[in-house]
C-alpha cells in the first residue's frame, strides 16, 4: 500500500496484497506442520504418477518426458485447444496449454484429487480422443 500512496518515498516494495498472501501461506504451513506438508507432497506425487501411468496407454496422448516427476507432467495431443474445450464439457480442467503449436498440455495434480477424479479424467480423455 505504501508504494501506491507515496511511491517516491516508499521504503519497501511489499504491498498489502502480498503481505496477505504471505500471512495466508504462513498460517497454512504452520497449521499443516511438517508431517502435513510431507503428506500433501506425497499424495500429490502419487496422484501425478497414477494419472501419467493411466494416460500413457491412451491413443492420441504422448507423454513428453520419461523422467521423474513431482505433481505435474507434459503431454502432447493432436489439438490441444479442442481437447481443452471438450474436457470442459465434462467440467474438467486438466491443466494448461503450454505450447499451442506443439499442442502441449501441462497436467497437474494435487492432494485434493481423489482416485475417482483421476479415473474420470482418464475416461473423459479416452472419449475426447476417440
């Protein structure tokens, strides 16, 4: 806030919005504790590996990198725009298009995704790419 009110005399560049984000992150991290954060990371990783393994076998999907992942990975499809629009009809947003020319999608999972959610995405992808 200071930066916007007295820009010339501002002593810091942090705004109230940034401070609020820092406060929210601090509360989340302290509430979760080390064990909670490790569990969030573990579940996110397991979900990403599960989803990648199940998308691997679908015709029309190419997993771009065969390397270790954490909670996201890149796939290539024939028409990324069409895939995203079609998945929206299933009320699924699997990630973001990171390269329109190469039709690359960045697929991300988190700890809040259940196995059923991931299976729903796999079934929807099969239908969209059929």
